[in-house]
């Protein structure tokens, strides 16, 4: 922001500059007359046991002299008692260093402290004498921070020659005389000191970075900015290097391996879908388990009302699952993940799942800085050789054997055809001769179609960023924009995202500051057409599934996408012609979303130490999601297959008059296609008022009190429309047939519906932080939350939350001075907390009754009525989370930092369904009754400078998070089909998502699977309705119990190599299903089936079941026997889901121009993401963390070229 001065101001400024120059000249003459060492610099300071850091800071403020000293030396220095006024600097230094065993020398604008060693002083004198004989020339340079902002007042001197010291100007520039072979030391408090070998005439561009780990680190919780030294909570800071990952776009997916105790599973690479994030275990059964995202102090949520079970389902709504998909990573300054009750106390009930606090960038004082960046990412398509699939020859041999067993007959009018049945169908219809059929069958044996090459591509992702920042003493500004384009790794996918961000901080008066932020995001996205999934027997499925990855993995390689003439080759699916490439053109989802967010923060300093803060935020979201099935799609064609009558009777998509038992099935879609359209309009309002009081008593007692209240309202209006007879290629109008409307009424499928959810919330909070002698910290917090997401009982709508935090800075104790006489311990802190948090069930009880059409068999008696779905939730209450956490922070040798934490969470009053007596009119009721625990440890270890030379250094970091989840109360479905769900099931004493499997007992002499039951007896006839728990056994947790990462960073001169691994283990999953009662010839089959049982005796050498005749299969179906179902969910199919992933390898080069140039600095990076993962070979190449369904796609290997420049 630019301020124009009023008239007459320039003249006054010139006069002021002249007076300042004259004053400086007179002052210089006085200094030279009295002492060249600046002894006339005067300082005033008083107090008892003043830390020397505070003394040096006072000197810096009052004299502009910087005190240069090693941190290890400062830590050993004793506090001093001072009561001086206008004391010369030299005298003050004498008092401060008395009996400290140290010496000092005063240079030009710097004071250098070093051990009192005669040898050291002699070496210094020797160096001074050598300077006389060595020819020196000036070296110039500029010092900036990591963002490129100039750093004035930085001390620069030749190592070992303190008298050479100079300081940088307002623009960060310096000039110093050196000789070849000298080493420059660049020092500035709060930054890492650098030593740089130089040569005469060289021009330097020096970047100073803030130390990576320190107890002086600032923790931004969204409510407050707190010093880590006095912080009692558990928090993890996200390495900024992770935010530079290209080709991802969504910040939430960059958090994998970022913080100990935070489990992140990137279940899909599709933009907008949210990863599965669990912070210190699971906190709920039926409510949302995702963390709360806070951006610049304002909680943000998904722009649409998405149910928890849809987040990872691949349903179209999952495209709006991520709350921060519209946030540009280049705009982020800091991310902190708050994990325990003390850290999240001010967020109350919304923080039971943890908090991800994000702070965006703002402008800095000084000249305008322009940052530009571009990245090109090449995604690599999957390789079919990775997966365990039969080739064409094996697939056709299996089809031939199935034919001999009585399957694949076209006499029953199959709804779906593959390579074998398509040829056989042409032959039986006399379209080809037997010779031609045999020729086509032989060709099919050698096709070996790679469906990944057909449906996937090496896609290109473009990211472009531009930002401008700067400001003055009165105001700063930051303006940015970005564009992301993704071609899509699979056909049918395309994404464009545009963001704009503006932030300005205005110092209106000495007491009043304004911080204004506005953010705009627009996204348009294309994905394959997808219906919502349904769940049966614990397994999700969906009609007309068009997921390219699922199709490529599950489609027979004997089928082809094109015929011999290069045209689309059509097979049958749902009785209608189908070609996947054509269907991707004719059946698709489009998403258009807009997100506008503004926030205004006002800070007013009422009196010293007392500040009033208010935050007002408004957010408007708009999302339009359309599923288009054109008149040329397979979906529309399937609704029109009504002849011959034998097929019509099999086609469940046709309409049959329920009043006429002899009615002929008819199509409800004679023309056109189908349009499913959903719109969501969101409005999110937040207002917060708070007072912050901070005061120090006698320098021993520091009290900070922060309290206020918060109100908010989140409302989402949703409309859904289904248009039958949508004329996509004829004006895009909807022309439904009367029969379509009649069928919709009879089935209660409304043409149009409108729903809304509104959450009104309020809270009162108070936080008190007390610090005694910088050693002992007590943190007390209380908050009362209120919400309307409960039953009619008003007493349950409010929940008091509280937290107690304690910390002890052991390294500041006197007894540590003797134990740490060698200065090996940098810091040592012990802390702990206990808290009660809550969680609101995110499904309003007002939705337990809905209007619907009731069909009575006669249109004259049809009526509109109310369907009561569940009983009233009168006493529904908050879910409660009682959490205990203890931790230790240690730093030693100025090299190693360690944070270790233990936590215990008791989650009670969890909302879950429970069986009730039928007198209530319902079999189950949703109440607060379940409970579970989460116990674990988090460890973060950092080692810097493992190897360090003049040009090279190596840093290493490792994160470990372990959690043990146990369900202590809650009984759900007794059916084994639910207990053996691939997504996990909860039983008392086991994890919430435990994996259970049938106990495989080998094959019988007919090649059919057997299973152990009670007393290890063997059973073969497994039915889906079984409730016999002796048939199954617990295999382990479905969710990882240990997660983490380790990073190696190598720096050589201007090059940096970063290698980042993530890992998870301690969990089990099922392999993809292998066997089936019959193998449809359009589906790919696992290679394992080639080793199936064939003749008696094979049961001794194989565990793959053999085929059964179609007659036997018909009997099994009639008797509800499902051996294959049990086999695919048996312990034989359970594999270890541990995975070690080479997530990222980045090589960067920093370029700094040697001569004056508009370019300040530039960085060129080449990165490889998701390069490889090591997992159980029985997974057959499948990523155990991916959930592929609907719009979901796996995470590809990608390579990125990125260029960032600053001007």
C-alpha cells in the first residue's frame, strides 16, 4: 500500500535529514575524541537476576550495537543484578561479564564476547599483525532473510578479527575489506550464524534462516501467538519444504509424514478429495473424525454438507470433501498441528479430532518484493506388469473351461459380454462362421490389451504463482494469484483452479491495528460419471461404475478397445452396447465451485499490557455438480433395452405396471439421457471478541489472561434435480416421458428436492497462563460450547470444556548449571496436560422425518406423507474426550533435538446405534452409549550437521507416532458379513476398525474351501446370514498403529538434496478378491487362479478352489451357500499392510546474481514424488492406502521441474 504525503512534507523531510546528518557528524567527532571503541554509547537498565540475553537485547535497542556471542556461551552465563542509568557501554559490559570468565572487544557497531583465554587474545593480535602484510580488497554483499527481505543491522566480520566488523545498511548491503582465504562471519540474533569463505572482489548474496528447532519458536494456534518455551501443549510444526511439493495442489495431502502422531492416508489423488487424517487415534464412531482446519484464526469446513461415510467413498460429493482445496500452498507462511487438550483448549468441542492451524503470508516492511514461481509436473501412468493379472491366453483358457462347465452360454441372454461370449454370441446368431469364430478366438488369445495404456496417460500438471509484497511503517500488503491445471492422469479427468489472495495490515494509530484478509477460489473439474455407492455385506458397490483404474485392473486383457477398422469395439454391459472410451465421452461429472472468504481482525491496545481483539469473518461458497448421461451413453441405452421380451423381463431398469401382473416391461427413457444435478450454497459467519492482558511482576511472575466469546452460524442449502429425457445434443432441455414421472412417484424418487443444514454455535472461553521465573508454567483454560445439533432437551446443548497444562523448564534451574558446565544441554523441558473436549454429532436430529410420496396402488389414492426414519433423539448429548498428555523437549550439543510424548485418551458417550425393544417402533436408536480409548507415543528426533565441512552439511529428522485403539463399550451387527467387512469392524476389547476373517481350513477332495468352526471342526456350507463367531478370528487393526517419516537433507554449496520417506505399519488388509463361483469373461482374473484345484489330490498342493458346474452353483445359490465369499474374506487372504514409501526426492540449486540485477535470488528444483513403495508382495502391486472407487484414483509417480524467482 502506498501513502502520499501531504503538501509541504518533502521540505520538512529534507530539513530533518540535514539535521540528522549534522548531529551524526558531531557525534562521530565526539566518539573519535573520547574513544574509538564507542565507550560513550550509554545504556540504562535495572532489575534483579536479569538474563544476559535481555541485557544484550537492551544494548541492541538503545545503542544499535549488536552483541556477538556463541549460543552455548550465553547459556552458561549467569543472570546479573543491574541498576544503571546512562552508563557507558564499556562500563556496562564490564559489570555484565564480571566473574563470568569471559572477555569482550568493541568493534564497529558490534560487541564480541569470547572465553577469557590468553592464547585466544594472542591469536587475535597475531591476526591483526598478519593483516598488515596481506593485501586486502573490499568484498560487497547483501543480507536477506529466507523470503528475500533485506536485513539491516546484521554484523559482518572476518573470523578471528573482531575489529573488522561492519553492519548492514537499511537495504541489507555491506562492504568489508578481506584477503584471499578469509572467512566472513555473518551474525544476527534470532538467525543462524553463517561462515562463508571469500575471495577479494567477490559479491555475496547471503540468506539468513531462522533456526529450525528452538524453544524460542513461536506457536500460532489461530487464537494466539505463543512462545514455545512457555507453551504446555503438544504441537507439531510442519516443515515448509513439504509445502513445495508439486503436482498435488491440495495442502491437506501434503501433511503425510509431517508431524508425529498424525496419520495421513492419501486414499485418492483426485483433486478435492480429502485424505484420511487421524490425530492421535479415532475420536468417534459415527461423527466426523477429520481434524478442524483453521485458516488465519477462522475455522473452515467443507463447502458442502458431506456425510462422514462419503468422504472416502468416491461418490461425486467427495470432490468437495477437502476443506482447504482452495488454498494456494505458496500463500502459506506456517502450519501448526495442535494435538492435545491444552493446545486445542480454546477451540473446545470442535477440536476433539485435533486442529490444523494455517497462517497465510503477509507483507513485510521495506521495498516491494515480487515472487514468481512455475512448476511443471509429469505424472507417470501405471504399469500393468505391476498387477497380478492373467494375460489373454490364460484368460481365454479359463473361459473355455468355464464353457465346458456350463457357463458363458448365450442362450440365457447375458447382460454382459466379454471376449469369449462376444464371439460366441456372433456365432450363435449366424453372423460369423465357425471358422471365423475360431480365428477370432485365436486372435483374442494373443491380444494382451494393456488397459492402462488405453485409459491412462503421462499427464501434465501446471502450477503458476505470482505474489507482490511490501509496505511501510504504517501498513504492509501482500497480493497473490495462482493457477493450477491438471490434464488428468486418466481420460475423463481435468481440473482448473484459480486463486487470489490479498492481505493488508494497517497501523491506524499507535494503539489500533487492522488486519484484513480476502481470499477467492474458483475451480472447474471434470471426472467420469459416477453414481453414489451402496453397501452390501460390508462391501461398497455402485451401478454403471466407470472408474478408469477399476476398469483397467478388472477388465479382461483379451478384450479390445478398437476393432480391426480402428472404430470403437462394443461389448454388452447391462444388455446395451458399451465401450469404455465412448462412455467416458458420454457419461461424465462436471463440478464448478466458488469460494470467497474475508476476515477482518482489529487489535486495540487499551493500556500497556491490555489489548482488545475482535475477529469478524464471512465466507460464501457455491458448488454446482452435474452428472450428465447423454442420449448416446450406455446408461441411457440400458434403459431402452426392451426387446425381445425374454430380455425385457430380465432388465430391471424397465418399468412394469404394479397393478397389472401381465404387464409388459416398458422403457421410461424412450428418448434423451439423464441429468442428475446438485447445487450447494454455503454461508459461514464467525465473530469473536476477546481481551488479552499480559503483565510481569518483579520480572519473576508473568501472567497472561485471554478471554472472550465467539458466535457463529454455518448454513448450507442443497438442491437436487433428476431430469429424465435430457437432450444433451438437442438443445440441452429436459423432456421426460409420462412413464418416467409415474415411476418416480411410485418409487418416491422426487424430481426435485431442497434441503438445508444449519449449525448455530456459541462459546465463552478463558485462558490463563502463569510463568514463574521463566521455569514453571501453569496454563488453565475453560470454555463453554453451545450447539443446536441436538435433541429438544435444552440442557444437553451446552458442554463445559476445560484443560490444565503444566510445564517445567529444567534447563533454567541452578542445579543444571553444574550438571551442564560443559554446555552440552541446550534446553530441557517437561510438560503435561489434562483436558475434557467434546464432539458434536454432525447429523441434525431434525432429519429423522422426511416428506415423501406414498403410492397406494391407485393414483386416486396416492398421497403425500411423512416417513419417520428414526425415533426422536431427545437426550442426544455431546461426545466427550478426556485426554491426558505428558512430554519432554530436549536439545543437546547444539545439534540434536528430541521431543517425546505419551498420551491417553478416553472417549465416552459416543453416538452409535443400539438395539431397542420393538415397543419403541424401531429396531435401533441412536444414543450416547459407546466408548473407547486411544493410547500412544509420539517421538520427533532431529539431528543437524551430522557431517559438516566448509561446503557440505547433512541433517536428519525422524518422526514416529504409535497409537493403540480399543473399543471399551459398543456392540453392533452380529452378522459375520458385517464383522468381516474389508473396512474394519469394532468389537469390545479390540480396535474400532479391527479386521476379522474366516478361518480357512484348506480344500476338500472336490476342491472346495473348508473353514474351521467351533472346536476346530471343519465346515463347507457357509451362509451369509451366519452369526457363528467361531468361524472367524481377529487378524489385527485395519488402521495403521505406527506411522511416521524420516528425512535426509544434504547441502553442498548452493545445492540441496532432500530425500523424504514415509511409513506406516501395524495393520492388516484383505487382498483383492481372487475366486468367484463363476468368472465372467469380461472381468480380469488374478493369476493365482491358474494354480487352482483341477483333480482330486490337488488339494494337497494348492489352496485355490476349483471350478464347480453351473448346476452345483445353482444349488449353492438356492441354498444361500457362499463359500467363495468366505474364502475371499478368510485369513488366507489377509496380508500385512505395512508400507515404506519413497515419497519425495528433491534436488535444488540456489542462484544469486553476483552483480546488481533486478533478480534478487532464484531456486531451480527437480523433484520426484511417490517414486516407489515397499509392501507385502501378496498385495500384488496394489497400494494398501488407496481406496479406488467412483471418482478416486491412486497416487501416481510424478516428476516436477520448478523455478522460483524473487525480484
